[in-house]
C-alpha cells in the first residue's frame, strides 16, 4: 500500500507514521512543509499526480489554543481551508479512492447537548474563540461528503477530542491546555515558584485523548471495510467521533499535571480570562460499536507526555 501522510511531523501525523512504520509492508510518502506547501494548489496537484498514492491521510493543519485562535483568526481559517481543499481535490484528480481527514471536536455547537453526537453538527452556534478554525474543519467534512456523493470516493473523517502527547506544541502562548500546563508547572517546579495561575475559572469540562490512541483509532477507521463503515455512518453524516467518553474539569486537570510534574505550590485561577465552551464531551458510541475504544488513561498519558517533554525540551520551539 502506498500511503501519503500529510502533516507527518505534527503530533498526530507523527504518531500515525510511527504506527504505520511498525506495521510494515507499506510505502510511506511524506513531505515537509519546506518541500511541499499544502496551501499552494499547483504544487499539491503536481505532487499528487506524480506520486499517485493509494491512500491519503490528511493530518496537516494549523492548530493552537485559545490565545492563538483569538490572535490569528484569519490564518486559522485561510490555511486550514486551503490545505483541505488542495489535498482532497488533488487526491481525487490523481485517482485516490480512499482518504482520511482529521478534524476536531470544536466543529460542534458551543452549547451542544452532552455528550456530543455526530448529528449535532450544524445545529447551533459555534464557540466564538475558535469559530474560524471550526468552520474550516466543518468544510473539510463537507468536502469529503461531497466528493463521496458526486464521485463515489471513499473519503472518511474522524473528529478527535482534545489531543495531547509526544510531539505536542509546548509554546508558552500558542499551545493547547495540556502542553501549556505541563510546561508552566514544570518551570514553576524548577524555579520554586509558590503559585501557578490558570486561565479562567477552572470549571469547564474537557475530554483528553492520548495521541497514540488517536493514531490507532485513525488507522482502525481507515481499515474498516466499506460495508461496516457505511453501516455506522450516514450519507450526509460521514464523520466519526474519537475520544475516551469521559471528561474532567480544567481545575482537576491542573492538579493532575501539578502532581505529575512534582509541583508543590498553590494553584489558583484568573477568572477574568475566558473559559471557552462550558463542556466538550464526545459521544463515542459509534466507534465503540465498531470495535475500538481508547486504552491510555489520563494519568498514564500525562506522565508519558511529561517524560517526552523532559526528553525533548532543549529542541522545542519557544
């Protein structure tokens, strides 16, 4: 099998690459952003026509936390739309029948009924802090659905909950909550800082999935036979939620990270900062019914992520 992994140096893409390498028997195609600009339509078309992969895994995206989404909304919607449009269309024109694109749980309405089912898509207003990114990801789902309807392709979408683990972005301002907390608590421990202040009230609830579980789930969905996949989706609802099915408050998460990093000081909350959506828990019953469930518990996963940070902090950005 000749498989192109778009975004192979990102957290999810690198985890998928590791698992495919471990499987063996595949010809894996990768390109760095310096070698192939996925926002350049002509370049992507030429690349796909020359390589003609059997399958494409679209894990490339511009991602970030609340600060990054609020600061660079134009970048988030433009770059993600361009990546999706270019890769999906070029895959079709190159004759790629099977593709998997990775989305995000932020596609669901801010006040969606919890846990969020796949059919909650487009039923309400999005969370304002990441609306541009969410709209781009919704467009990716609809691109896959539309090519399937019009051209008979087999383009699938998986919607992960909040991801963390090896390969994460630990930038102090542009990272997601888990790597941001790991870095802050680690530095506070090293500097004997008496207190760590967390954005928001600490009350919002979030679900967290280790990236190795996400990679495993992605390849599981990609490997499902057509009949099984279609039996668990609908023609106009072709995406599958991926998560653990359980969540914690941000406050609970902060104390878990403090324990993992050995922080002994106080943990407080800056209630003047935004919380984001009050709760984001995925309904993962469809994926569970198909035969896959997450294996890595949150405490175990945080310990693993922290160790990766310790092993790689000298080479991390920021």
